[in-house]
């Protein structure tokens, strides 16, 4: 189970362009499961993803909820101050987009639903 959780933490973070240290993630996950560890120093991102995975493990029988998603978001962002909306849905007017390509020739690969309907879309997802 531990190897799967470490892989999940690394792969999930890599999708977001964040590369974590395998040994640090493993040590952090072990701490959340009260398993002996070398107490290696973990970054806030490594600690946050480890806390999230442990929370998912311990609360898997609980129904998914907005509060649960917000709690997980706070864990993942683990003290970051450069983000404005932690633990809540976005509210900005401009569209959220995945954009790749040159600065002067961007290609929009995905555009998320507008902020004003995110809560409704998440209601559908949670049910």
C-alpha cells in the first residue's frame, strides 16, 4: 500500500508540473500512518500530498462533500500564500484555461466552466 501511495503522490504532483522527492514523500506518508521512518525533511508540497492521501485512506467511507474537497485543497496548498482562493471555489470573471504554445500564438486546449456555475457543476460531481 505504501508504494502505491508514494507513486500516486509523485504522479499526481507531476501532472501539475511539481516534482517531489520520492524518499521525502515516503517518509512523510509513513509519519501519517505512524510507521517508523528516518524523519527525513519534507517540503510543504510533500507534506501536503501525504496528508491528503492519509486523509483519503482514513475517511474513505465518508461521502464526498464540498467541505472535504476544500479540506483537501488546503492540504495540497499547505501554507502557500501566492494563491488567493484556498479551500473554496474560484470566483474570478476571466475564464480558467489550459494554454500551451508560444506567447504570441497561444493555443487553448481546455476552458473550464465559468466561475459562476462551478458550485453547480461540483454538486453534480459529488452526487
